[in-house]
C-alpha cells in the first residue's frame, strides 16, 4: 500500500545496534514495561470497542439505522452543505407540514457538529470518506473514546488497574452497545462519551480543586448539553453530590472552587445551545443546579462574616438574612410561577419521578417502546455479570470512601433508579455499573494476586525467621497453600465471570443489537429472506411523486420519509406538536369520508401505512393503531377507544367493531388483502401477525387509490384523489 | 412552480387556436328534422362553430379516434334515444366531459331513461318519462291555442355572462322538469320555472300535492360547470331551440309579444361551448416590497405584494377582466389573510399585505367561483421562516439597563481585582 520511501541511509550518529541497545535498556525497566503493556492493552480495548460494533455493517451494509438517526443524518448533510449559520437558522419546510419546524432551534446539534467536523478533518487529510460512512462509524469511534475515558475515570477513582478493567468492561457493555453499533447515528452515540467525560473531569476537578480543571469539566458539560437532553441529569447529579458532601461533612474548599467555576462557566456555555438558551436559568429542572450555587455563596459569606463579627451580631445577622431570604425567595418564586417565567414541570420529568405518570396522562410518551419501565430480564441482558459485581463495587466504595467514590456511589444509585423507570436510561446506568464493577473486580484481583505473589517473596525473606520459630513454620506453610488455592479459585472464578460476560456481550451484540431495522432478515440458511421493503418504498416516493408531494403516515416513519424519500411529511419523530399528531391519529382512526376531509385540509397527497399481515412483520401500524386512537382521542373526543375494542379486546377479526373495520387504517392496511392466500391451509385474508382471518375482506376505497405496495406488502402507499370532477 | 405559471399560458394558446373553428357534433333523433333548428345552428356557425349534424343511431359515430377527441362540443337533441350508435355510450360522454369538453343536451317529456341517467351523472334529476311542466297562470297562447304546458313566465337567472339579457320578452318552454338535488354543488339554474308551475304526468293519477317538483324548485334549463371547467347545459325542452319558437308571437296574459328564445338559447349554447365567460389567470407572481425577485419564502412580518393577471375570453378574444370579488387567501391550516384583490383595469389583480407574525408553510390560495365564469383556482406554496439569529434588532433602548449592569459588573470586578491584588 504505502509507496517505498527512498532510503535515506543510516543515520550518521545512531547505529542500529545502539538504537536496539537503547530500546532494550528502556524495556528492561519495570516501569516502562508496565507502560508498554498498558498502552497495548488500551489499544486493544479501543479496537475491541470499535470492532464489536461492526456486526451490523458486516451482516447488512453500511447504512444508517432506525428512525431518529435518519434525521440526524439529514441534518448533518444540511450542516455540511449549507454551512454553520444556515444550519443554525434552518427552517425545515419539509416536515410538520404546514407548520414547519425550526430545526436550528429545536435540535441538540452536538452529534451533527461532531460528524461534520470528522468529515471536514477527513477531507482535509484527503481521505475520501463518504459523509454517510462517517455518520455510520461515528458511534463505534466514540465508543472507543468512551473506553479510554473510562480508563482515566477508573484511574482517577482508584488506580491504574481499575482504569484498565473499567476500559475493558466499558468496551463491551451491552447496555451501551445497544445504542452505539455502527449505523446507530443517534445523540446517545456521542452523549455517553460526553457524560462519562464530564463526570471524570468533575471528579478530577473536585480532587484537584483548581479553577482550570473545573473549566475543563464545564467544557465537557457543554458538549453533553449540545448533544443530549439528558444533560439535565448531570446538572442535577452534581448539586446533589455537593449537598451530600455538605451534609456528610466532607465539604471542602476544593468542592467550592470546582462547583462555583463549573456553575458559572457551564451555565454560560450551555446557554449557547439554541435549544437550551435561557431555559438553563429559568427551568425548574435546573432549580437545584442554580439553588445549590446560591446556597454555597451564602454559606461561604456566612463563614466569612463569622470571622469578622461577634457571636451576638452574627446571630442577629443570620436571623435577619434568613427571614429576608425566605420572604424574597417565596415572593419571587410566586411571581415567577404565576407569570409563567418559571416553566411548568414537563411531563417527561414527571415520568422520571412517577413511573406511571406517562401512562396515565401522556399517551404519546407512553407509546414509545423505549419509554417503558425496565424489566429485570433486561438488566441481566444488558449488564450481565455487572449486576452482581456492582454491589461488590459499592461495598469497596463504602469501605474506603473518597470524594471520587462517593460521587460514583451517588451517580450509580440515581442511575439505577432512573434506569428502572425507562428502558432507554439503561444507557446512563451502564457506565455506573461498569465503574463500580471495575472497582470490585480490580480490588478482588489485586488482593488475590497479591496474596498469590507475597508467600513466595515472604518465604525467601522470612526464612530466617521461620527457622528461628520452627514451630509455626509447618502450619504457616499449610496456611499458605490453602490461601494459595483459595486465591487461585477466586482468580479462576473472576476469569470465568469475565469470560462469560464477554461472550455474552458478543452474543447479544450480534443477535439483538445489530439489526438496522430498515432492512429485515427472516429465516435461516437457504430459507433466508431479506425484506428491503422500506427502502424500496421510500425510493419509489423519491422517484415517482411530485417533489412537493405531502405524505401522511404515523409519526414513526416521518424521519425516514423525509431523509430517504425526500418528501414532505405531516408529522415525524420529533413529537413537538401533540395536536398535529392527534390530527393524523384522528384521520387514521376515522372512516374514509371523515379522513378525506382531514387529509384535504392538511394538503395530503399520499397516505403511507406499514402492514405486516403478509410478511409477519409484527411492529406494523395495525399493532400501533390503538396508540393512534388514544393520542387522537386525547385531543378529539369524537374518537373513543371503546369504539375500537370488541368487549375490551383489540381485534380486526370478524369480532372487531364496525368502527374498527371501517377505519381508514384498516382499509389501507387490508385493501385487496381479502383475496390473498397467505398460508397453506388457511382461508383468504389470513393475517400472519395476528394469526386469524381478517374481519372484512371486501375493502372498497372511495377517496384514495392504491399507488404502490412493496414486495412483501410491508409498505403500502395510497394516492389521495382530487374532488370528483362532476359532483 | 413554473408549471403553475405555464399551464394557463398553454391553455390560453390552445384556446386561441381552437376558437377559430371549434367543431361541434350534433346528434339528432332524425337527421331530416335538422331544418327545424336552422336558425339556432346558423347563429352558432356565425360565431365560428363548425357544426356536423348526425343521427343518434348512426353506426359510424365516434367521439374519439386514436386517443384524440374529434370534437370540442357535443349537442344531444335526441330526447327519446335509448342509446347511441357507433362508439358512443354514456361512459365515453362522461370521459369527454372529464377531459374538458362540453355537452348541450335538450330533453322533452319523452326523454328516455338513458338520457335521464346521463343528466343524473351531472347532478340533475329529471322527472319521470311522460311528465310535463304545467302552469295555469304563466302560460302562453300560440297561434290561438291556449296551452298550459307552454310556459312563458320563466325566470332567467341574473348572470348575463351565462344567459345574456336582461330579456323583456319571455322565453318559451315546453317540456320536462328537472331539479337540482341538494348535494349537487356544481349545478345552477339558468332558467327557473314560475312559482305557479308544477310537474305532472297526464296519464297518471293526480297526486296531492301534485308532485315533488313544484314551483320555483323546478329548473327548466340547468347549467353545470364541472371542476375542470367543462360545461354541461341540460334544457328540459327541445322545442325552445326551434325556429318556430324563435319566430313565434305569443299572447301571455292577454299581451302579445315576441319571444327571447333565439338570444337566450344561442347565448346559453355559446356559454356551454366555452365561448363566453372563460377566465384565464396567468403570470402569478409575488415579491417583497422594494424588490422584483420572487423569493423562495418570506420572513415573518415581511411586506409583500401578490399579483396575478386575469383575462376574460369572449369569442376567443382576451380582454382584461375586472371584478372586485376575487379574494386572496394566505393559508396555513387557517387563512391568516383573506382580502379582495385590487385590479388596475388592465387585468392585473394585486394585493399588498404584511405577512403574519407566524411561521410555517403558507400557501397563496385563490378559489374564485363566480356564477357564469369559469373557476379560478390557484395555489402556490410559500414558506414563512422566523428571524435568523442575526436579524433581530440590536441595541434596544429598553435593554440599556442590562447593558449598564453588565458593564458595571465588569468594571467593578476589574477594580476590585486590581485593589485586591495591588493594595497590600
């Protein structure tokens, strides 16, 4: 590959022999051997973290996965093509028709900036990498970086060995892999890196107590705030940590310096993100972040004043200050809340505190599968042996508490709580589990291997003592051998646990987390069928419809249609306007005549549904339909959920209600399906997802006609007719 | 975008060429009776129509050959015909209309089922076979015979572009009644029945009330303009097109008078064949005030001007259209602006307005449906974006306290730092 360099001849003063000598001398030192070993391990960890995430590319191809990544990809294209300022002010007229979306002001741009910078750098280095490939490989690349940061974090928390274990565990933890395989071009891909970096730099700032280190942490916080909405987790966790340190009597000037600097610089930086802006000051979600800052200042002022004033005067001052602060604070809060300056608690926030909140009040939040509460199985699935190692780590943290380990404990406990509420937040818990487990594993390994090694050394050293006290030597030796075997056993068990952890991770990654969900594969070996219906349909839209055509579909597919089909959509995965989504839900749930009115009002040209009855693809629109009914009914009470349920049962069989069987969604899904035999031995119109024959086989469409149906019937597109010419 | 501008121009060009000789196919029950309508056809020929008369049963009949339409307009003067010869049937005629061509059909009380079904396709309900329109008050006496089915008191609709007029002399009518059902949005009454009239089939027993078709709910001549601007006229009387009725001198309520049939029917036919009342909107454009370029979109609160040229074609000759009731809407889900366009007398309609303080994908929308004129329906999409980050006003007077506080903090910090560091 590399061209042969013209040989410049041997260097005049350094012969090969002397170079070899230098290297040999250097390598024989224990310290440099250890450094070399550590570097090699880290390089391998880095490569491992990168490579384990490439299953999807090898199995399928280099494509962007799922839903949200398509928006990120499209935004990145816009950023690269139009430039920074155009992206910053981007008003997207192709989504949320006719409302449009101010993308520049409603997006966390960190991911797009990252990919765009990587692209520019590769261009500068004359490496011709396609933007799509940059986007596909951003997540694995950052997973490697996260592993390195985990090394630094572990080192900061305990020691180098912990760092190495943390890096290795982090590289393959399935909870993190689930969101960072190649092609998963989502905010979390870079945000977990930013999160771990911020925590690492924060602990470092607390340990060092310098302004410079806190400023560094604030910049990491900026990256997090620019990348993911979970930055709020950081800006609540750090004040919580400060409060705990304060209460437990470990509060120090180092913490004061770190927090005050972090607050000032971090707030200013985070406010530069357009989506956050002044929310960072006014939002209730960040009340503790700002409140703790004020509290610290008051405390320090009091401490300062106490040294200057007498006890009596000081007591009066404290009393006066408390009364004044209480009155002003209460009045101020009341005014802010009443005038609406203090944002109300958002639903997503309530969900974190009360897991049942969303199900009761916000169907649109509850309808997202990644917002569901976590099951125990998924802890084992995503963390495996870490679930058992982490409590041990907690034990070690409590045994020898430092500022760093206390932070880790707080981080871990809150992360575990939040991960129990929402599946998605498993992602945040994974680093905490990794670090705790790293502490546990390295502590066990250290003590075990030390015990293994010391007897040999002790024997030679203590042999004169042993001869002097011959009586104890026999039992001592016996003791040593049993200890040795115990320690060997401990080492072996640890090795087994880690080995099963790594094989589990590889298995999970290859089986569960590497499907792009835009291309589906069913069956094995010679019966393998590749279902590429999504792209087939989106490219059909791109090439066969008017450039300004509007496509109505359920919001799940909005990002994909705009990115791959390049057509305007009514609603998409950025669920910012519940009413608009409810309008689409209402159209899907209404009968055809009613739906036609809604579609005409929204200028809809095409209606698109995902249908699995033919292929057995189970996450289709009929299975999501009840959510459409609920979301539509939440805004438009004419839609009632009970009308769609046959005696409380959701069914599209002949038991289904008339409302159900006449809804637009039923018609669009099952148009012409009644004539089809899908399985041997079953009647026509046998739905392979629901496993029964559909209720109404003769579906007639008046206001729409079928424009396109993909190979396996997964995507069906209908054209909305114009008004009748003569009536 | 370009398509929207070009289409009317092509249309204009097409109309300009074809109006020289628009070919009309006339189908009669009996070709030998063509002389009865000589004045009617003669007048149409004078207006430049190329008329070919054929029998409805002619086996060589065809409207379409090799995918092109052979005629621009179709006249059906064969009420009793149960079907058509050659390659014409109801479906072909509907297709003919749906592709923008026009039909004039005349019926009488002997109208066949197939003719009534055809009328029903255009949203017109024709009464049963054998029924006639009676009026015991507003009828005419022709040649000394008093005939209660010879209606002379019909109400010509007040739409001169469609029917001409106003007429001093009555329009004679003898034939079958029609009504326009409530859900037919596109049909309109061109000649309404007098309020004292009713429809009745003499061979059947008199009902009480006589029929559902009573008084002014009866339409004698009905005009339909389809959404693609194709026009259909259904007259309940074939006789009203005859030379006899054109030349007749009748006595109505004791007063002797000529009839307006000639002028009425010819005007009506010219309207039906899109020779009158055709509006063509073209050259739709919009720009910011102070700029001639058409932008991709606007910013909120921009001042903009919208312009469109509308001409009226009369006999194929364009002349500037003038009306005060063409409304422009600026819609995003709801119309934010709905205002009449101003015209300058030369056919250019315009409106200046301020874009609302709401961003989104707006559309200009004109939906002009004035009775007698062809529809104008224009839509054009314009995104309205919010301010860019550098487009907000700077150095606001009301923000001076904030500037002052920021600067004072900086100065104070500097002074304090200086004092703290160097004042030992």
